[in-house]
C-alpha cells in the first residue's frame, strides 16, 4: 500500500487528479488547506492538498515466505477497511449536508408555489413571490409593488408594464452610487469599516484597475497602526505594481502626507484600521482623520454575509462621523441573496458603490449596477432564493 499527495485549487479538482492517476479504487486519507506562498502570497487563495492511498501490486513470494505474505496482506486489508470506513463516514456527513440543502430548497420552492396569495392580482403576486424568494423583505417588496398594484392591471399584456414599474422602483431605491473616477486632480478616497470587512484587499483591487488598466496616477496611505500586517500587506502590493506608499501614525500627520503624495499622484486611496462599530475610541480617532481630509470620498465596507441588524448598526455608527457615506458590499459570494442590497439601501438610505465577490485581484470587484440587480431580482429562473452573484 502506498500513498501520494495531490495539490489543486479545490477539493473537487484534487479528487479528479486522484481518480485520473490512481483510479477509482484509490482511497482519500486526508484533506487539508495549504496557505499561499511566494511573492504574491498575501493576495493568493490557499490550495487544497489531498493524500490518497493505493495498492502497489507485487508478485507474492513462494513456499517459505507464503504465510508471511498472506499475513501481510491481511494486515493491509484490515488497514484498508479502517480507512474505507473513515472515508465512508466523511461522505455520509457530506451527504447529510446536501440533504439539508435540498430540504431548504424544497421549503423555498414550496413557499414560492403554494404559499397563500397576498394579492388578488396574480401578476402582482408573481413579482411579490420573486422578490421575497430572492431575499427582499416582505414589507419592502410591498413598497416596490405599491404603484403597480394601485393601477389594478388585469390584462396579461400588462405584465411587461408591471415589470417596468417594479424595475424602476428598485432603481429608485438603489439610487446613483458614487464611484472613484480619478479624472480630477487631488481626489482622495477613504476606506473604513469593521475588522475583516476586506478593506485592504478591496483597495488593492481598485488600485490595480485604476493604475494599471486605466493608467491613473495614484498613491496609497495606511493609517492602520493597530495591525502591522495590514500596512505591510498594502506596502508589498504597492511595491509590486509601483505605487508610492506612505503610513501615518495619527490624524495629525495625514495632511502633510497627502500634500507630499499629491506632488506625483492625482488620486490617493487611504486605508484605515478596522474596529468594532461599538468602539467609541476608534470612531473618535477616525473622526479626527476625516476632519483633516474634508474633501474626501468616504466608503464604508461591510461583509454581505453579516446579519441585516448588524449591518444597519454599523452604518448608523459610522454615519455619526461621516454624513456623505457610500457603501461597498464585500463577500457577496457568501451572501444568502441579492435582496440584501435592496433591503439595506432602502432601510439606511445609503447607496452601494461597489461589490466584491472573492479574493482575486483585481477580478473580484465590480461597480454596483442597479439595472443588473433589478434584472436579476425580477427574473424568473431556477435560482430563485439563491445568492449574491450578479
């Protein structure tokens, strides 16, 4: 019996390699994540290492060694049975998880097709079911449908008219978000948000697009004195693509640092420390920094897989120090539904400027397209109730 290790980006790819090289009789012994290495390790995804065992067939010795060989094979068989049982348990667990997901889908579709109708007009009811199944809060869905329902359409030919009205209402809620253009001199963008919201990686994505793809002259500043690793991560990336990078220890240094950078940069992106929105000391430090950069564009980053209640609490806390605040939703690939964007925009009155849906730089970031989100929310497809891809 021999073992061999295989490395791939995902478990499925690693398993495919095992099957291709060792055959279907190979047994997976272990699966572990390996951290990225090398110059760009800070911005790479970890890989998966899979260890598999397989039979190395040999000629069985004769006569005097026969009993020994039989005992050896019996030992291997017992080991194999033990390992097979472990693998069986693993796949049983995975199967149970899939069963849970299937049951959740059954609940979603059952509700979508059999829930008691809220509206007498079946066309309005269809849009209500679409919106709520994709995560829009029922009271907000009702607001979106209010105008269309009041017009009391009856003809089936009116379906497209209702769709247009619903689409326009969603566009109205999402508004016209602010984007970093970089076409004017002395533009400054400040990124803030809770720990783990993805500020540093988001800045790296935007810096790549603006500097390399759009040829903008920009500089980077880190004011995160709490996490040395975050500043070094941004410094390493700035060195890789050739950007001027500075750090500041407190709000008192920011004005002079910006002035020095503006000698060579038209656009400056500023990373700030991530802290809980309940940390009043941190918010006060951030308020002082914002006061020293009065003409800056301010972006609040929030992980889309956070609960709605926590998202609104974060927005409220940061709005107390920054009135003109735009949102960036990160980790949309982990969000339960696109309805989150509509819900938060409606409840907070804030516009979402950008969306990120992964760790790749710069691929996994996009400008928030209100028209695309509206289109997905009212589209009838097989993914009703699904996640955050747009």
